[in-house]
C-alpha cells in the first residue's frame, strides 16, 4: 500500500475515532475535546478554509424567516 493511501486511511480512521469519542463524552459527561485529543493519536487532514468561499456561501444561504409557519385565520362563509 502506498504511503499516501496509508496516510489518507489513517486520517479517515482518526476522524471516525474522534467522532465516536466525542459523542460518547458528550452523552456521558466524559472528557473535554482537549483531553480526547491529548489521549488519542489522531491524524487529521489539513484544514483548508477560504474566507471568500465562506462569505459567498453566507450571502446565498436562506434567511431565518424561511420555514416559519404563518397562519392566517380565514372566515368561512355560511
């Protein structure tokens, strides 16, 4: 197995192991995120973040009002 593929597999496994440890800690009043990271040997992929992409996404997402119920009482004619 190539070292690049092995590295990707370790990154993927680390993400799942961290998610399991984090959920267990959150549901059972376990260790903090810092403690989880200090205890486990995790290898995460680089965090690629673009300010311009975030601002573009933020400008196009739906407003908070979307999905709220607006009820109108209609009078039925007799």
